[in-house]
C-alpha cells in the first residue's frame, strides 16, 4: 500500500517514529512524574497548566517512549483490548487521523504492508499529518461530498473496521460542540454502513450523554452489539467517550 498517498501535507507531526511500535500492551507505570513549570514571563496560566499536565501525564511520556505520535494511541489500544477490534489482515478506515497515533496502532495491529496476508489502513484528516509507513493518508475534509469516494477508491475491498476519532475544535458552547460531534458521528456511521463487510466494526467519538437516541436506534439495527465505552486513557475531565459497534449487518432486516 502506498505511503502518504493523496495530498498528504506537512502540518501536525508527532514527536515519535512512525509505525515502529513493537508492543500492543497498554500496561505501564506513570509513577515518578511530578514536574512543575515555572511561570515564565508572558506565559499565561492556562498554557502553564497545559504544559504541566502534559509533563505529568504518564500517557504522554509512554507515547513518546513507544514512538506514538499522540497519547490518543492508548485509547485505541484500550478499546481494542476491551472489544477485540483490530485483527491481523483487516482493512481499517481511520477518520480524523492526525497526528496519526491511531493510524500507527492500526498499521501495526493489522500488519499493513506485510505482504498478501497483511491488512490495509486508509486514514483521512482535514489537517496535514506526516506519512505513516504502510498507510494511505488522505488530506481532506471528510464532510466534502467526494471524500467518501476517495476513501472507497483507496480501499482494496470492503472494510472490516471504521474508526472515527473526529472532533471539531471546541467552541466552549456545549450544545454547539455536541451538535458538531454528532454530525461527524452520523456521517461516519452512514459511511461505515456503505463500506463495511458483514460482521465489521465501527467506533466513533461522542460526547457526554452518549449517542443520540435516533442514531443509537439506527446503530442497533445495523450492528449485533452497540456499547458506549470510556477508555482509561480518555481524561476523566473530558466529556468524550466512544460508541463501539460490532457485528455489522448489511441487511438490517436479516
Ligand atoms: C482527537 S484528533 C484525532 C487524534 C488521532 N486519533 C490520533 O490518534 O492521533 C481529532 C482529529 O479530527 C480531525 N477532524 C475534525 N473534523 C474533521 C473532518 N471534518 N474531516 C476530517 N478530519 C476531521 C481533526 O483535524 C483532528 O486531527
């Protein structure tokens, strides 16, 4: 599979080595992290607090140690150990992929680029990200009318798993943020129904309160199992959680 095909641009890049992670374990210790940041001239308290949180976050430290581009990589690893989502040889679509932590995890887990028995990962983000070896990265807004077709063109067959970690920048206005993320989730779900193979899986980020009733009812018609999960790597003070659906039914009446 090509590397960084599509208009993969520069932009957000990570600190680590792409696609080189050897282990999928999520066990690690965060003990011994207690860094404090002095308030530098011109640094706002909010950015001091952000920096302090980053420096003391065991997931940030472990992501760096393992070569993941984001601490978010652990959310997918944890969801995978809860639900057994990532299988060798699977075809995976990663929506809202930048800077690429989930893409790295998926590439390693499915064995993308590892010959005929290896899987495939197609990632898309509205923001540029560095190429991830053995993944196809498309730089485009997923909500563009032709974006779904570009992903389908890149896929070598039906997908086994559609992941969406898409999140629009928070406005701070709770209802607006909720509506935006649900719009992305709904679009991701519609797309998943078009590309998934029977038995396939779907994961999407949602906000507190979970998936809206109507969407949840639709998901339950199309999947054998639908659950909400908040992996430990998802910050306790964050309103995000994930809806996880497995056992895709191409024909909802069957
Ligand atoms: C939380 S980040 C994803 C982190 C990623 N899973 C990782 O492991 O590195 C959310 C991403 O969704 C992307 N996004 C938001 N809206 C999008 C859209 N309409 N189309 C494509 N990507 C979008 C953002 O650009 C952002 O990079």
